[in-house]
């Protein structure tokens, strides 16, 4: 079965082809992707340069750029895979959440293409794509595992027992980790995209120079809260910058390091607590913040000490991409043939609670 995946939820246009063989499917505990499943090709265009002048994503510009990019990216993916469009068995696309206009571009293209081919479509939840993206790794995890999902406006811990079998363990009560990174980067005067820029600056900062709070670190639950941390950074900027609020390069680096230390410590300790509560020994990290080198280093060290396993997607699959959508669609089809539906319904879900996908194991 050959599945074409399309991603257009925000400021990346992604197209990919995943091939899934027959078998028992991946939903059973203790399995990963089917043995014959493989990513044949994926292509991606990022709009960072387009939006940098505005300091953030401009939805209308994002939608127009998706329109320009999707056909060339599809042609490139087909050429790389050695497959013909007529060989595609299903088209998966991001139905939500995301920017409404951007989602409509991917949805309309997927629905029209599937109609022309006479093939079914598989609407995919963007966060499920991130959640399953580590299965694309050469060190793919097996079910069950605890997942730390740190993508954009979402920070969540989940127990994953199989495709579509998710149990929410904890989530952010306000700003997610990615949002806190971006907002703090703006406070420090860093360019768009702020999160990666702050992480790079933090590498030049000195540890233990700027003490910042660890929100909810010792709470009895597995929830998160990062809005107060951003406010604490603002206070320190004013304190350190004097009357004009200006910081030198060393001060900015120390603040970035202090902020990142706080975020990473909370994420690591909450993840370890989730593993202890569930009795599992396998952690999967997915989403853009999952590319953070300090987070990976601390998790790897904690895993070494406690004899745990930590799995990450390849760096190219941490940000939005078509490969994760193609894989999520393919795995949904392999686990449940009813996941596909006839093409022709043009509907997107800009606000789509992940809770609607929750279906814990019996």
C-alpha cells in the first residue's frame, strides 16, 4: 500500500510517500511499524525566509506560498521515490490543527488529487503525526511507551499503547514550552524563528548565573505551566538592563541559558515521573523542541543512570513535515481500514483537541 502524505498546517509545505506492507499491523503492543514499511521519499519547503521580515508567520502569505510549492514538491517526491502518481493507494493530509487558510490548501489539493485518482483520503491530526514521527527513526521504538510531545503550542505527556491508543497523562495549563521559547526570544531581541535562536544563544551562556523558577516542578500531577517563566525572564531583563533595559551579549546569553535550564529540568523530571507512574521504561520525544540539544543530553544521561530507553525522531522530522503525515495515515490504515474515506469532503479543523483521539488500552 502506497500512501501520499501532505503537510500544510503552518509555515512548512511537506510531501512524502510511505509504503506499508501487509501483516498484523502495528496496533498490537510490543510492535512498531510493519517490517515492510518504509519512507520512500519526502520533500519539504520552509517559509522561514518569507516570514522573517515580519517577526512571525503571516497566515495569508503562508497560504499563498503553500499553493506555489505543493505541486513542485509532489513532482520531486515522485521522482525521488521512482513511483508514478497512479500507483498511490491513498492520500493522507493534515486536517488540523493549524492555520485555517494553510490547512485548506493541503486539504483542497489532497481531496482534488484523490478524486482525480479515484482513491480514498485519510485526514490526519497534526499532533498524531508528531507523536508517531519517531517511528521513522532508524532506532524506532516499540509500543507501549510514554511520549513527551513538545510541538509549538502543545506540551503533553501521553501513554501510547498503539496507533490510536493514547492516554493523556499531563499537559500544559498555559504557555507550552515552544511558545515560551518563542516569546522569551522576543524579549531578548532575537530574530525569527525565536526558539532555535534562543537555544543557540544559550550555548554561550554560563550555567547558574541567572536563577529562574521551575514552574510546577514539584506538583503532584504531570501538568506543566510556562507562562510564569516568561514573566520571570521579563523581570530579570528589566533588573539587569538598568533604566534603558539594554543587555550586553553576555547578559543575554546568561539569561537564555537560565531560561533553557529551567525548561529542560521541568521537562526531564516530569517525563521521568511519568515513566515511574506508568511502570514503563521507554520514552519517546517528539515535536520541534525535541531537537533541543540540551534536552536530549539531559534525557540521555537520565536514561543511562536509570537504565531507560529514549527515542527521538531524526532531526529532519522534528519540525513539521510530510513524512510524519504519510506515516500516520499509513499506520491508521494498517491498524483500521475504516480510517480511509471517499474523497470529496473539503473540511479542515483549525482547532482540533487531541483529546478527541484518545482511546486508552483496555
